[in-house]
C-alpha cells in the first residue's frame, strides 16, 4: 500500500485539500491502481505491436497564425487584478519542494 505520507505529498503538489476520510480513500484507490500497474508489467508484450491510434481518426487543426486581439481593455476591465492591460494571476511556481 502506498504510504500515507506519499499521498499527502501528492495532495500538496496537486493543491488538493482533503479531509482524513478523503485522504484514506485516495490512499486506497492509488494503492489499487499501483497494484494493477504492477500486474500489467508482468504481461509478456514482446509480440504485441505498438498502438498509437485505435480509432483511425485524424486531428484537423487550423494554422497557428498571430491575430490582433481588439478587446484587451474589455478583458482587463473584467479581471480582478490587472497591471496596465495585462491580467495578473496568482503565481503557481515556487521554490518549495
């Protein structure tokens, strides 16, 4: 079973705030998934051809071309925090482990 401390660390990294019951349930679920992955790793896949796309469907993407955005001031006006015409958001990167 995955250690509770590891589950708590994963929750901190994912910024999940779980209570005791939810943490225990997540610990159980993650342990079941990891056990399943271990079972799959034991399978002999030497004669199995790699599968990259099972549906045969293709992505049809538009060209990535720059365009003018005329509503920057309107967008900035609707944001809670701005700096000139830029929307300010809370930093998600830190030096914490």
